[in-house]
């Protein structure tokens, strides 16, 4: 029985993108939130890892956001570079 309301404010583009994905899956927002809450109850916590990124990861994320750092043409080139 659905007898309670959850309200949340969020960025409109994020909401729209998430709702489009849910629609493709065949879920509406209410169903998705209910699934999320059921999973929280089942695992007694957030159903995915929440971690503070390492300094190296933070630096990499900034480089990506600022379009800096080394660029690779494809995965093969990247893997070759990682091995050296």
C-alpha cells in the first residue's frame, strides 16, 4: 500500500535524464524510488560504495573536466601506455 510521499529537489537535466533511462527500463520514478528504498533496507545501508576519492583520482578527475592530461586514440593505445 502506497500511503506516504517522498519529496526531493534536484537538477532538472539530471531528473530528465534519469527518468528517460527509467522509462527505457520500464519503470516510473515511484517504482525506482521504492526499489532503491527496498535495497537500502535489504543491505542496511546505501546499496553502492561511497568513498572519498584519492588525491590521484581527484587530480585525474580535474584533468578530465578541464580537458587536460594525456589523450589516447583508442583503448589499445591507452593499455600500451599504461604498461610502460
